C-alpha cells in the first residue's frame, strides 16, 4: 500500500491552499505574519514527513492547524504522519476532519482506506476506496487496492474487474499485473496467471514476487525446468527469501535430487527461525526429517 499525498505547491505568502485567497495584500500585518507562520509550519511538516521524521512532522503540522484550523491539507498530512507513526486512531480522526473541510478530496479517502486496511477493517477500507473512485474514476491505485481486498474477501471476479480498470488507467504498473496473477492462480487459471506474472516481470525485471509466484505456477503445471529457472532468479533478487528456498526444495524432490532439496529446506528453516516464523520453521524441519529418513 503506497501512501499518496495531496498535490500542493508552497508558494511563500501567495499560495492556494484549502481555498484560501491567492492575494493577501489587504490583510492586516498580524494576519500576514500568521499566514507566513502557517505556510512555514506546513512546509516544514511536509518536508519532515517526506524524510520519515513523523514525530517532527506531527509537531509542525499541529502548529499549522493551530494557525489555520480550516486547512484540510494540514489535517491530511498529519493523518499520514500519525498513521505511519503507528497512531491509526489519530490518523482516522485527522482524515475525517480533513474531509469535513474538503469532502471532495479523493486522496484523503484513499489514505483513509489504507489506514482502515492496516486496522484490518476491510469493509470500511473497501468503502473508502469506492468513494475515492467515485470522486476520481481514474484513480488507478484505489482500483488496485480495492481489488486486493475483494480477492481476499472471496470475490475474485470483482477483483479482476478492478485490476482491469487499474491496468486501463496505468498499464505500466507492474504490481497490478502481479496481483492479477495471484487472483488467476486462486481461480486455477494458470496460463492467465503466467501471462500476468510475465507482464509484471517485463515491466520490472528485478521484481522478486512475480518470479517466485510464476515459479510456483510452472511447478503446478509440471514444468520443472521453467520453475527452477524462476526460483533461481528470485533468490538472486532476494537471497533471504525463505519461502523460495522452501518452494525450490519441493521442486528438487520432484526432480529426485535429495541433496539439493535437503540443502534448500535447511536454508529455509534457518531463515524462518531468524524471521520468527514458527509454523513455517516447523514445516521445514519436518521436510528435513522426512528426507533424512528417506536416505537412511
């Protein structure tokens, strides 16, 4: 999930933010100073957010809101910073306040959807992405995120429709092809899945995930060599990918290469243990035990 930001320009004392007038020459001196301070805090807050200094961003954006309580942009950015800093409840409150001020901001609804998704409130996340799309029918990321949730909620056909819309709007986004491939895999449409994964790889040749998933798909079709080639490439891109070692271990069993299978399961077990993935670690150990018994 990629956080998107409302596009704004900080233009010193003359700027268009939240519908404020572009000209301020008639304002009082004290109002001018306040306006300058608001702009300064807003810019500082956005800069700190972009650098990953979320607490600093929250502090500056809070000052911007104090000086301009009707700034939907300050509330929106503070919501982003709060969510990324782990305060999802505060983020939702900020997004809702931002939407009270500017209910037509599609990006705020999109970011609200991300927060609900992180909280695993998928119904509200889907509703937020739907409102995003209603406000901006060309919002590709909202289609993709909603598609992911619809697939996870058991509606793969609706998910595929969303992915098609996302691809129509942004045909060069590799992640949407990858997610489309995952849905096709769940529908057991392996050829369509391979086509989607291949398109993701074509657009982003160093994209680990579609190599791993395409390898699994080739393996399910019995194309062991194509699967092996994809797993090898995936591990070149992500050498600590425990799942890929595990998957390649299963493939080596099919290829009757017990020693290489054992080596991969041992590597997978070591990585799973480091990553505190207890169940997967136990599964890898079980594979190791079975292989060791088989060679006795």
